[in-house]
């Protein structure tokens, strides 16, 4: 059975330092036998100011962060889901939060741009408006990998079950969820939502979160977890930087879907936006 890993970080405001830490954690995951590894949202930068994301933004297909991801995948012969990084948009003052996937040769094989932007007030002292600098994506992404059909979602997407249902319509087996869930919303909803998305779609969810206090004053919830298609939390990491791993059993998943054919019982179909 293939082993997958979720990496949890407490990223700071220095890209080089964050990449060095990510490299160490990827190495740890490889040493634990992981063949598919997911990094968290904003792994390369937890910005002091929102516009700092634009300053480090890269054009699609080139840049320090993309080179790093490619080289790590190639070096270790792994499939690597690169959390999110800011990708510049032509003829726009905004960027996209892009999740890029690299195969075991270092080739970039998929891109998903975050569809649902986090424009919320969590309490009187905590307010976010991602749409000030980010442009929303408009296509879902599900790709074939050596370890099953992999879907991509990012953080706030977790609250929109129709996105995950659309992935199920095209045969998703496991879903990577890079995130930087706040401590406030995480305490209330993180585990409930992650497990619900796994149960609804009888799929594995690899939820890779940021987890701790950041130099910009933000606190993220952590509790990265890998959940199986029955909603069982196979492994989790509460706080701080680290790696969690679990083995996935696609044969067992297929048997469960045969005995419990939720997908076949649906009466409402979604309109797909497929890359």
C-alpha cells in the first residue's frame, strides 16, 4: 500500500528560511516511506502584509519556489503537492493562490487555483479579505497519479461541499487539502469539515495545515490529519512543524464504495469545471 504524508509548518516571513524548513520536513517524510507528500497553504511565506505575497509572486513555470518544488520531487522521486504559492496574473494587479503538483521526475503535472477566497470576519479583532490581492480560480482539478486519482482543494474550499462532489463525479480517490485555517475557525469546524468531506465522498482527505503562532501575529490551528473514506482519522499532528504519514488502501476503498454506493444514489448532479 502506498504511503502518503501531510506536512505541517509554522511558516514565517522569510522565503529562504521557509524553503529550508520545508526541505527538512520533506526529507523526514521520505525517510518515513512517503511517496506522495502534501505541503500546507502559504508554506513559502506567511506574509507580514497581504501585498508581500505580490512581491514574491512568480510567473507560472518559473521562479525560486517552483524550482524548489520541482527539484525536491525529482531528488526524492516523490509526487509533491506544493501547498500554495502566489502566481502572477497577466494584465492584473492581483495574483492567484495556486496549488501545483509535481511528479516523481520533477515535472509539473497539475495546477489548481483557489476558487473560494477567504473574505470573513472571525471576531472583532480578526478580519481577512483575500480578494483584495487574490483573483479567484474557476476550474477544479483531478489528475491521475501513481497512487490514485488526486483532487485538489485549498483551505476555505473545505466549506463548499459541492466542489468535492464535482470531484467525485469524475472519480476522485483522494483529495489534498493544503490549508492555513485560523485557530478560531479551526477549533469550531476544522475536524468536522475534513471528516465530513471524506465521509460524503468515500475518499481519503490529506489535510495539511499551518499550525502555530506566526511572526505576523496570526495564529493557525494545526491538527493536520489524514482521514480515510469512512471518516476515521488515521493520524494527526496537533501543533508545530512536523510530518504525519498513513498508508492508503485503494482496494479497500473500492470495496467500500461497492457496498455503500453513495455516488450511484445521487439525484442532483453538479456542473463540472474541469481543468
